[in-house]
């Protein structure tokens, strides 16, 4: 680590916890965005300053920061597990590899904002699962209510013992 970044060793170590971000990339991120994020009210403002915005063309901003984030995104894409690697591998089918790198770079920048503002290491987000089905059997009243909602009139009668 360079002499000038020695006072910020803790922040560099925190940024190094992001998948795809190594020591050198963490130093570059810190050198470009700084430690005091007071001038950026949110992560979206930081991403806008860097020239990355969602769903559109990258604009003028820090070209060194953009290049650093693209390299970090490509590094995150080579990880086997994790949200950043998964996102990097799924986006190219729709948007192309270069746009996927820009999108994941923006996500890394937003993670860096969160890490530096909270002074907490990167935590992998919990996987988003589809809503779970109920594990218990539905009650007859519930089934009747569903049929009523579909426009049917239902009457329940107990089965005769011979039909069972």
C-alpha cells in the first residue's frame, strides 16, 4: 500500500471484501471517491458523478473510476458464487458483455458507498426465492372461498361411508 493511503488502511481493507475488488482496485476506488462521502447524499448520486446511470449511456465523469469499476466487475464475473458474479453472467444475454460490466460496476460502486458510509464489510445479499407454498393442506373452507372467488356456487355434503 502506498504511503499516502496508509491512514486509510481500514477503508481499503473494507473495500477489499467486495467480490472482484482486490487491494489495488480498492486503493483506486478510495483515491477517486475519497473517504468523506458527505457530498453524495446517496449511492445513486455517487454513481451519477462517476458517469454511470441505470438503463442508459454512460456520461462524462471520472474515466479512471469507470475503468477501475469495469475491471472489478469483470473480476466479480469470474467468481463461482455470489450475487455480483451471477448478475455479470446473466446480463450479457440481454444487454451484451460490455453493458453487463458497466451495470455490475455500478453495483460495486453502490456497495462501496454503503461500505464506506457504514464502516461495515461487504455482506452477500440473501438470495431472492419465489414465495413459498404453504406446507399445510388447505381447509375445506379455504377451498370453498377460492371457488366462490372464481364464480362458482358450492355446497358441501359429507360423503356416505359406502362411497369411501
